[in-house]
C-alpha cells in the first residue's frame, strides 16, 4: 500500500466536508427508500397523464423559483463572518422575493399550461407555487446553518420534512385522486422543513429586519447565482417541453416517473456533497486553502459515480418496472439514461459549486456553452421522431460535456490537479468498463427479465467484492485512508 501522509488541519476540514456529505447522503437514501413506496402507490392511483401534468408544473415552478430568493441561502452559506443583522435581512428579502414570485407563478400557471399543451397542469402549478416562499426562507435558514458547519442538522431536518410531506401528500391523493394532489407533498414538506430549521437557530436571528446597504454584497451574489440557475433551468426545460408538446402528456409522465425514481435521489446525494463543500470552498475558506482538498474529494466521488452509473444503467429498467407496475412499460427505455442523468452530476456539480463559491461565474459559462447545444439536439430529435428517450440522451450528453468543461476550467485555475485526478480514477474506469461489457452481454441475452436481473445483480456483487478486497491498493484507498473513512482506518 502506498505511503499515507499524516493527517493535517486541511484533512480535518475535508473530513468535515465528508461527514456532512455522508449525513446528507444517508438521509437522502433513507428518504429514497420511502419514496419508492410512495411512487409505487401513487403510480397505481393516478394515470400517466396526471404525472405529465405534474412534470409540467414542476418545470414551471422550478423555472420561476430561480427568482424566488432561494439563492440568498448560498450567499448566507458563503459569507466569511457572522452577522445577526445580515442574516435577518436575508430572511426578510427571501420572504419578500418568495411571496412575489409565488404570486407570479399562480397568475402565470394557465399560460404555462397552454405553452406546454397540458392545461391540466394549471392547478398543479398553483398548488406547488404555494411552496415558493417557504423554499426561499428555508434555503436561507439552511445557509446560515451550513456556514456554521451544521450540515448534518440540515440533512436530518430536511429528511424529516420530506417524510412528513409524503405522508400528507399520500393522504391527499387517496382522498381526492386528482392531478393537483400530487403537489401537496412538496408544499407540506417545505412547511415542516422550514419549521424544523427555524428551531435550530436562536430567536434573535428569526426576527425580520430591514435590509441595509450592508446586504448589497449578499444580494448581488444571490442575483448572479439566480441568473446562472435560470440558464440551467432553461436548458433542462426545453428538452422536457419537446416531450410534452410533441409526444404527449403520457410520455412526459413516463419521463417524470423515471427521473423521480432514479435521477432525483441520485441528484439529492450529489447536492449533499455540494451543500457540504460550498461553505468550505469560499474565498479564504478552510478547504480552499488546501491544494489537494478538491482533487481528493473528486477522486472519491468519481469512483462512486462510475461504479453506480456503470451498473445502475443495466439494473434500472427491471427495478423501476417492479416498483411501478406493468402499466409503465414505456419507462423501460428511459430508466438507464435516467441513472446516468443522476450520476454524472456527482462529478460536475462539486466542480461547478466550487467555481461559484469562488465567484468564477463567467468561467462556469463554458460549461453551459457545452451543455446547451447537446440538450437542444435531443429536443430536436424528440420533435422529429416522437422519441422521448432522445430528450434524455441529449441531457445526458449535455451533462457529460458540461462536466468535462468544468474539469478543464478547474484545472486551468489550479484548484484541481488534473494529472493526479486522472491517475486516481484510471483504475475504476478500466474495471468498470470490463464489468459493463459483461452486464451488456447479459442484457442482450435470450433469458426472461427475472433471470437477467439476477445475473446482473451477481455481476454487480462480484465487482463490488473485488474492489473491496483490493481497496487499500487503489488510489481511492489511499485517499480514503488519509481521511479515515469507515473501512479504511
């Protein structure tokens, strides 16, 4: 085994990032387990068209929600000093912006439904819009806690809020069984989360305060980040719009189920790393002072992403069909791509988060310049051939290109040691390629779905067992031992 350097203060700071990431990831997967049951039940209570309307509503609220003030939470997390007055001012701004954008979303809901050709989405959009002010306020509360290193508290309370929201949402769906009832879970989750996060902070930080000139820096940063989010959301929305507009609400519902069951939980885990990393990587922050912190973290997450993506692509379809039922056969061609759409950001999002934490917004545009053409190409193919899978493939390729652009930018800035990174991930790329070939052979074999699933699980287990056996001889093992991760101490 290669020599392991002695732990340093930088390693301690990075371990704090990893602890926060583990807490966020653990809570995410706990919630994901419940979400599988929630999705299985709701998918049998409502038709695919209802989930198509829900997907339209989510895109509309997500788009206008970029202006709700939720980015003020990142400004709170990024600030390098404590200020009760500024925190109270940010909460006031978040509430004002959130109420204004929530009202705008309610008023624009009919127009949004007509643009997509799915008028049934109007009431769903209006229900989801009720949660916009709560989303903005809870984001600032979470940002204050994250700045103080309390990411684990944010993770636990957010998970409890999501569980409570699903309970309320399922009760509503069972009672009324209409498309708009799908939006209740999100609003209820935000309400509970906001209350729980508020309980973590002293009362003096929760009192509204008039924004002053001292709030300008935080507000400007939030505006810049909101602008970048609008670009992101717009690039993601157009391919989904092409599915709903040109293929139909049922196809959009299938895409929604695929991404909800597969992509969203994986993105939630990725967001856990971003949540933990962002405050540490601010200018002068603890982790930003270490020349190896980001490189080491990227090696760890890339190993996990490559293994999860390489095996999950082949296992996703049978698992999703088992959960949702036979009426959702249209989801089978989408499930594998939905896995990749959720896994690839595990590599790109921390890089983008680091660049934004350091204020390099203009440089992140290189990533979006690579993203947009591929996403648009997928939308065009969907329009031309009525194939919803083309939109997902376009988004996967776009996300991969964006990640590559972020790698280049981070390397040029010197915050990522690209040679060390490539050397650290070479082993898992070669190993996963070999096992993915075996999984591909199984997927094309002339056996029934149950046998194919069992064989694929066997290959995946063999790969994990092999990697675990030789874990200390890999670059992953060196980094994990340095940071004293479980199983490497």
